[in-house]
């Protein structure tokens, strides 16, 4: 996964999944996310914003993210890894252990 970089105050986000996850959360939180590993719930996210994130991911990307996954992966980088895994494997929804 490509990492977020800052060069002379210009943000460069080479990874499409990171860009999507970051953009959605910045819209929901109403401010810029500085630390991509910081817990979103410590930055002001709550269950209602998590639900809106879940809906936005499905609408914008066609990737199903469940509330449980947001709480288990509560940072931009963790959610981006989840989305990248879904894109690479072609699995667009949560698969519970033992279902495969």
C-alpha cells in the first residue's frame, strides 16, 4: 500500500483506495486527517459517522464495509488495507470465518 506523503505543503496520495477512504472520513469529520494511524473515534467519529462511512463506501466504490469492520479497523490506514484486500481478492463483502 502506498503511504501518504507531504511535499512542500502539497498532499500526494498515490493510492486510490487511500484517497477514497481519506476523502470520505475528512468529509464526515469536517476537517483534515493528519495522522493516518490515529483512531478515528478519538478524532470525533462515532457510530453514526461510521454508518455514513459504510454507506459511502458502498455507494462510491461498490465495496461493502460493515460496521464491525470499522470498529475493528479504526484508522485510515487500517481501513485502506481492508479495502485494498477486497479489491485484490475480488471479495467485495465481509466473509465470516468458516464461510469459505
